[in-house]
């Protein structure tokens, strides 16, 4: 899965330098076998945000696009969207891909991180389970899914890392909550297609079906296999 995600990241235009950050020697071995650049990190990290904070001391990039290894159906064009928004709005500290919910069951699905947006697309709140009293039909229209792909400026990253995990971040197990809790703006970047990440066996089986039956995903897989 991690190789598949990495190979998708190589289709960005322009190509974006990609580094795999992990504390696992087996993952490093696997990644280096298919040509990825890797960095070994501490075993103490509880989130991708924390892990990227460690490797930022080495990389010293101005901005980081964080792509989780369970986002096996990531479309390279969505990485391009994040990159484009960073180039256009370099003073915005944080960008996160969002997409529409597909069905009413997702509203109470704690594996799906959700958010509410302001009219300008910035994020008001992030949650796993809705506390709204509105009908699920209304909630579905006003609630977005948080995708596991975000961009963060180095200056903001350093401030978040220096502060450490916050109360709501730990309570909800959502790393983006640290930015909201500390008063940083997160700008949503809308993508039209809503693909699942892999958090459970059920989602892995669902992803396998999508890879076989979705025309766009078949084309991406064909391009990856041709490399």
C-alpha cells in the first residue's frame, strides 16, 4: 500500500520532492527497494504532524504537504491542488483537502473525520461524530469530510510542534485540531471525489473493489504499473 501511495505522489505536475518518514526499519527497507527517499524518526510520535515536525529539522522546507500512507486512492491532481493553493496563497498557514459526504451513515461514522466550513471555505470545526440537532439530511449538505492530505507552512509547523498536543487533539485523535485550538486558520481545498482511506479491514475490502471497478482508479493503477 505504501508503495502504491508513493508512486501516485510521483505523478504531480510539477513533480514534488517526496520523503517517507517512518520509525520502522522494515518500512524503510521496503521503501528503499522501490526507490523512495526515507528518513528514520523517533518511535514516540502520536501523529503525522509530530513526525513531520521532526523531519522538518533536517529538510528545512518552507511548506510541507502531508500525505498519509493509508490514502491509497489519492489522486495526483489533488496533490496538485494543494500545491497550487500554497503557491497562490503562501501566507495561509494550513490547507486541508475536503470532500462531500456520500451518505447519511458517514455522519456518525467515527472513522470519518468531518468539518464545518465558513462561506470562504475556511474550517470552523472538526469532529468525528456530529453533535448537531439538525436532521441528517441537512447535516449532510453542510458537513464536509476531512481528507488525510494537508499542507502546512514551516513556521506554523514549528509553532504547533513547540506547543505539543492540545486537549481537543488528544480527546478526538485529530491532529488538525491542534491548529484550530491554537487559533490558526485552516483553509479547505475542495475535491469532488470522495474516496475512503484504509483504517479498517472493511475499508481495505472496499478499496479493493474501487480499484477494480472505478474507471479513474483503473487508469491510475495502469499508469503506476507501467512505470
